[in-house]
C-alpha cells in the first residue's frame, strides 16, 4: 500500500508533540480511568492547536459511526498520549491540519474497533 500522506515538516511534528505535552500540563491531575467532560477536553485542545481538536472530533465521530463506540475523554487522552499516540488519531490530526478530508475518510476506514474497547 502506497502512503499518500505528504511528509510533514519537522516544525508541524514538533507542534503536535508540544500540544500533547501542553494538554497534559493543563488538564487536572486525574487517575487513568477518570474523565473530564469531553467539551472541556476538546476546548483545551482547541486552545493549544485547533487541528488537534478537529482531528480528535473526527476520531470521535469515526468511533461512533464505524464502531458504535462513544469514547470518554480518558479514552481519548490515552489514544493521544500512549506511546506515539494512536496512529489513526495522529493521522486525523495531521489530515485536519492539512484540511485533507479524503485522508480522514481513508483513516476512518482503517480504524480498529477492537482497540477502542
């Protein structure tokens, strides 16, 4: 399979990494299983990087449509922060930054519903 996603400049990758760190700094200290309200979490993402919020919303919609899963903010936080982040979520953030609707649709088709449970 050919990767059609354009290479991102190092600066964009650095912004996405910084955004993850900044979200962790802004959110209240909570246990791994607890959730802050989703609107609050998405609002913080929007303050840090609007593309992060847009990508996260696309990921949440994909999870609802494709997997019938309503993710919590704790699940979204884990998807964003564990390791290098869920590759589908990170791809959706990147595609949102590039305003690439086709890439978001392609990424949704690759979403692994079993990993969301």
